[in-house]
C-alpha cells in the first residue's frame, strides 16, 4: 500500500502535469470527452437559443474571443468583474467599450457546472461559444475543430487590455504592429477584421469618420452616420450597412437598398465589399486600403467568400491558441466573473 506521503506526491505530480498540459499549449479536440461528455452540445444549445432571440448576442461572442485572447492569452481574464481588491479588471478598460454577452456566458457556465462541477474552464466555454456563434451567424460556413484544455487566469488588468488591443483610430502601421506583437500577419489582420461584418459600434468609436474626407468615406454614408450619431449622447450603429434600417439607407444611398438583407448580422465577406466602397464604420477598417499588401487581401476576400470563410476559421483557431504568459497560474473558475477564493 502507498504511504500517505507517496500518495500526496502522486497527487501533486498529477496536478502539476494537468496544469502543464493546460498551460503548455497541449490543447486538444475532445478534451472533455471523458470528464464532461457532451459539454459542446450544452454550450451550443445556449448559444443557439441566445442567437435565435437576438443575433447581436452572436456578434458579442465573436468579439469576446478576440478581446480575451489578445490580452494574457485565452484565459477568460476578460470575464472577471471588478472587485474591491481589483477594481480595474480588463472589462473596465475604455477599449472594451460595448463588450457584451457576459450574462450569456454565466448562463452557459451554470448549465455546465450542473452537469460536471469544477471541470470545464470559462476560457474553454468562451472559445466553444465563439465557435458556435461564428458558425451560426455564417450558416455553418465558418467552422473549425475546437481545441480545449485551457485554464482560467487569475489576473486581469484594464491597463493591459488598453495596451494590447487595437484602437479604432489606429493607422495601418499601428494595426500591423499591434497584430505583429501577437505574431499575427498583415493577412491575418485583414482576415480577422472581416468580423466587422456583424455587430454594432458606438458613435464615440467612429467619431473621426464623421469628418473624414470623401477619399476615406462615401459622403452619403458619412451623412447617414452623422444623422444616426446626432440622435443621442452615444448611440449604437450597425457595423455593416446591410443591417441599417431601410428608410435611412433609402434616403442616403438608394442604390444600396436591394443589398439590404432580411437576416441581420450575417457573417460573410461583405465587409470587404463595403470596405472597397468606402462604407465601413471605423478608421481602422478604412486603413486596410492604405497599404499594398493589406489592400491586396481586401480585394482577394471581396472576390472569394469561400476562401474568407476558411481563412477566418483558421485565424480563429490561431487566436484560440494564444497562451497565458509563461509561468502563469491557472484554475477552473467556479464562476466566470470571479477568481476562486476571491
Ligand atoms: C483590427 C483591429 C480592430 C479594431 C480597431 C476593432 C475595433 C472595434 C470597435 C471600436 C468596435 C465597436 C465597439 C463599440 O463602440 O461598442 C468593434 C466591434 C466589434 N469587433 Fe472589432 N476591432 C478590431 C478587430 C476585431 C477582430 C479581430 C474581431 C474578431 C475576430 C472583431 C470583432 C468585432 C465584433 C464582432 C464587433 C461587434 C460587437 C458587438 O456587436 O457586440 N474585431 N471593434
């Protein structure tokens, strides 16, 4: 029989091995096959329900994967609520304006905890959910095998989010630099920016566009945005003109009316068509036209929607592999908004 000390040692070695596996980049498809069979379906059920109720929930999840993984890796640090001990978590950063779907993640986590307590990390749930959202919003065209086995981080700082995430006022040089810091190429910058085919933005995020010259924004679209933005202190506007209300488009750009879609927030390559027509919301979107390589890719993805679906899927996988800082502690959070023992 094993002595107590030996048993403790075995447990410690196993725990260290599990932590190393989770943090050492050894993510795998079907990670929860034995420990929480069917977890993927639980997540999918809740995401599908939320998207059916409002497709904006899907867009919020697609943004969340980016804002989580670009800051400290995919560790669900973006989900942590401010507390008296740590009042400035990532979600309080100005760059994270408009981030949403936190309640949806809570709902999914609660369902998963009921099925398999203490087993599935919030960071994995977030990636599963972002996958399902992009798949559902694209009618299944964006899809990828979801790797899992991450741990949840215990740190979250607004200053890091502010430093690591790109701002909508960035120039192309700043955008390229920002993505290069995380080992993403110019092509991947262009591919991932295509996510702006869905969702919304605050007028404060596109203020500079309201005075940009016609070489940078279609004047009729600028007028449409200006009218919308005059309607309140900081209203929301759709990222994709296809999701604008018909009357506003008919008044500003009548030629665009036939292109409006019945189903809003459809994830496809329309962002690139809009961009070439100078009908995009953020300065950072337009900036992609100002550099030769980036422009080439914008044209490439405008022409080939299937290629974009595939490359966007691959880029989301790459995003989902961004690791926590070397030597970070991790845990399986009980609640996604709080570290354990807070
Ligand atoms: C390339 C640099 C990027 C910049 C500068 C940028 C900036 C922004 C800004 C300013 C907003 C609106 C926030 C608000 O005012 O509420 C937004 C929304 C959004 N972004 Fe990005 N973004 C970038 C890349 C990405 C990437 C890589 C993804 C995902 C792969 C993404 C997905 C989204 C989505 C889906 C929304 C809409 C969210 C919603 O409706 O809830 N963005 N982005």
